């Protein structure tokens, strides 16, 4: 075996990039469900909603946090395979904030259960419940911020020689916040169509779509989209997603959930796909002087790849089954 092939990819780069994009979209879809559950809790703690109004989203939210974490493993592994030396060196240069992600996950996840426990103890909103909701939200934002920081830090052959400004990381979160907001509105519209007897659009879903649409259009103005053909494709998708989200939000304001859920779903697919395309096309352009996917050595491992695909399909089937369980629980709660 040639020593130069020790770092060879197990599959062709195009296939690895495609699977990376697919798994990242799945990860963002479940993040959207988690975001929906979080703003439902904000409405319960600071609004006039009772537990019955947010119970279906509470159950979905606990599932969503778990599935967001597990669905994020696959794209993280693909990043390590495709961009190993950039990813690891950027993680080292970030240091303890990168290691703190584990703590954010623990605090954010268990705060969901503590919120529910405190709600039942107090019979409604409470100071402690508000703290638990805010803790979860802050942890989710911190995780997104750190991952975006790592991404921007890795766009160089020598990430330890550059310092990414936090303001630039925050700017990047605008686009992903918009995609998550659009996905959260679409989730609530489709789930609400099942559990609400009145078949009316929850006001929060319309607001989330309007906010997500504005953020998506703002992110589409980024100069990162002006580079390369793939960047242009990502820009068109993000721009279309922003307009579709605004249309769905406006229709939802008229309480027409049957009509609003379709443009909301299309906006979600367009937004998340556009974000993935923009993300990887920009990365490849920034690393073009040091990394060329067309010249990367490949040593196929089709047996291991077949096992991966099988496990991936079984995992997706399990997630679909869990969502069906949650949906059945929602209907039982409504009845």
C-alpha cells in the first residue's frame, strides 16, 4: 500500500459531499422542531397559554433535542473525513469553547425536563420555569455560535494564524437562524393540522415564518453568495425560501393552515438546501489554494459504505416511527 494513500477518502468526494449535505439538512430539520418547542414554551411562560396548548410541542421538543443531537453526528463525521486537517486544527485553535459544547448539550437538554417539572409543581408559569427556558435557548445559541466559529476558523490552511471576529460569527448565525425559524413554522403548521380541531394556523407559526423570511432575505444579501456557480444556486434558493416564508406567514395570519403549510414546507426545503450549498461551495473556494477535491486520493471501502447506508436508513425509519408516536400522543392529548 502506498503511504501517500493513508489519508485517502473511503468514497469519491462528490458522494461524500452529497451525503454530508443530506445529513446536514436532516439535522437542521430537527433543529427547526426544537426551535418550535422553545418558542412555544416562551409563549407558555410569558403569554396566556396553558399547558394543554403547548403539550404536543413539549413532547415533540424533547424528542427534537435528542434527534437534533443524533442527526448531527453524521455530518460531523463527514466534515472530519473531508476536511480533517482543517477541522481538527481549527478545533484546537478555538480550545475550551469547543470543549464546552458537551456542557451546553447537557445543560440545555436537562433544562427541558426541569421546565416541565417546575410547571407541574407550580401549576403554571414560574420564575424557575422562565430560567430553565432561557437556559435551553442560550445553550442552543451557544452551540450554534461555536460550530459557526469552528467553520469560519477552518477556512484556511493555517487556522491558528487567523482570528475570526465574533461579529462575523454572529452574522453567519443570521442565515441559519432564519432557516431554523422557517423550519419551526413549517413543523407547527403540519403538526397543528393534526392536533388542532379548529384547523387554524397557530399565531406563533406565522410569526416564525415571517421572522425567518426576513432573516433569510437579509442573509441572501451576503457577499458570500456572489462567488461561483454553486454560490449563485444557493443564493437563488435562499432568496426563494425567504419569499415563500413571507407568503406562508401572511396566509397563516388569516388562519388558513391548509394553504399556508405547503409554501412553508417548500420554504423549509429551499432554505436548508440553499444553506448547505452555500456553506460547502464557499468552503471549497476559500480552501482552493490548498485543497482540491478533484485530486484527493480515493481508496473505496464499499463494504463499510453499504453498512453506513443501511444504518442510516434504519435510523431515518426509527425517527419517522418516533414522530408517528408523538403525533398519536398529540391526538390523544387533544381528545
